[in-house]
């Protein structure tokens, strides 16, 4: 494939060379529509500025981009610890990008293409469409997803076994004697939540218990909705009320526990609650939360190892290069790999104090009775 210059991109774009140069330098002087047009021409012709193409080809930028949905997300710090443990040994540094709901992947990828600073991308799960990342990967920039919410996307990924984690959570509750077990769901458009709910249903059926639709409540990871739906559960009659709740996340479990307290119920004496994630605060609340631990640090390590393997060996010699308007760029002519490694990592049950045996009540004659459906 013939090498293109900035002059060629300018001609193909119908713009001046100086305008294209401004786009390449991410100048605020360029209006958004013009920037998108130039970047689209660059992508269509697989043009990468020469200084960036040389660095990417040799893997010598020594920079990895890490895309996160927000710094406040509970998993980000732990995943980053794992990533850093690997990259620091390999001589790479991390550039952190955020892609919140008001900053989509399209504009982020435009920035990445314009700067061409990173040798690969680690992307922590997000609800945005992932097609732009697939395109970026197919055009030669290694991309690995971490804790992805979409298991069917055509990208390498590292995630936790959400289905098996749900089975383990339910097994724990069933062994404690619970049969009326409610499920407060997360966002059911997420594949991880679908897998957790599937595990919930399969565990009940394997125990010979017919799932009760009345005990499944949408929560969507929204605290106010979770509390409202939990109040519906706890307002049921004593014989119909759940004796345990499987929450799709630790934060969801916190809201369930709040609703239980507001309904005058004690955890775990009146209702057991189990979460999913094992975020740092799970051990600090009262009572401490029994939960399914996702191995976020190890997931970060394995994702970083996967990405570095895709990037390949590094040139130990640093590259000094300046952008020259007349210097040809390199065409990113990389064949996409048919082999997309997908690593599913095991979860663990962390037993704390929020789960106990089925509640025992007093009959009118004073005899102890186990409360079951």
C-alpha cells in the first residue's frame, strides 16, 4: 500500500494542508465537523502520521491507554493495581482516559488516532456501543476488554464467571435452609446480570424449588429503585416474604439492607442478604456483607498480560521524531487476528455476617417454628 502524506490527506479531504495539520495537532481552532471529516478520511485510507506509525510498529511508545467509565467506579482502582503490577515490570506507563455517558467512544477514538500515543488499549466495561473499538482493533491497535458487560463482542476480553458466582451465592443460601429467596437485579441489558439471574433460577430449580416471579425485582443498580422494590418484598405477609435476598451487586445489597432496616427487619436475624463484587466497603458496613468476590486485581493483571502479548516485543531504543508535513505516513495494513482470547476467571464466596439460617419465629403456643414458605 502506497504511503500517504499530509498533502494527500488534504487533497482527499478537499481541505488545505494547514487544516489537516491542525487536526493532527488536535488544535481547538478546527471546528468539530471538519475534524470528524478529516479523521474519517484518515481512517478510510488507514493513514497514521509517520512518527506515530514508526513508534507503533516498533512498540516503543511504552504507553498503554486505559479507558474507564469513571474514576469513582468501585472496580477501577483494583483493576488498575493489577494492570500497573504488570506494566511497571515491562517498562510501560499508563495513560488514563475516561468515557462517561456524555463522552462517547467515537470522540475518544478520534483523540487516540490524532495523538497516536499508545501502543494498545485496555477498556474497562461500559454500556456504550463497542463497535468503534472493534474497528480500531481490526485496524491494528491491540484492544483488550476488562470486566466486559457484552460477552459476544469481537474483542479479546477478561471477565469473571458471573453464572458460577450466582450459583455459589445461591448454594450458600440454600445450605442455610432458605427457600424463599428473592433476587434484586442489576441492569438486565448487561450480559453479566443476565448470567447472574440465570444462575439464580438454575440454582432454585436444581434444589427442586419453583422460582416465584413475585420474588424477582428490577433494581437497575439505582439505589432509590432498589429500596422501593425491596419494600415491596418486605411488605409481603410473613409466609410469603423472602427470608433471603440475592443482590446483583454489593451496592444493590446495601440498598436492600437499608430497606430492611426501614421495614423493621434485622439482617441476618429476619432476612439474609448476599451481594456480588466484594468491593472494599463490603467488609466495613454493619453487618459485614457476605458476597461473591470478583478477582479485580487478577483480572487487571491478566488483561495487561494479554495486551502486552498482542503488542509484542519492544524496541529498547527510544525514538526521537518530529512531525514533518511532507514526510509520508505509514498505512496501517495489519491483518485482524481470528484468534480472540477470552478469559473467564473464577469467583469466590466471602462469608461474613449478613447471612444466617432461616429465621425462627414463635408460634402462639410458644413453640419455636422455622419460617418457610
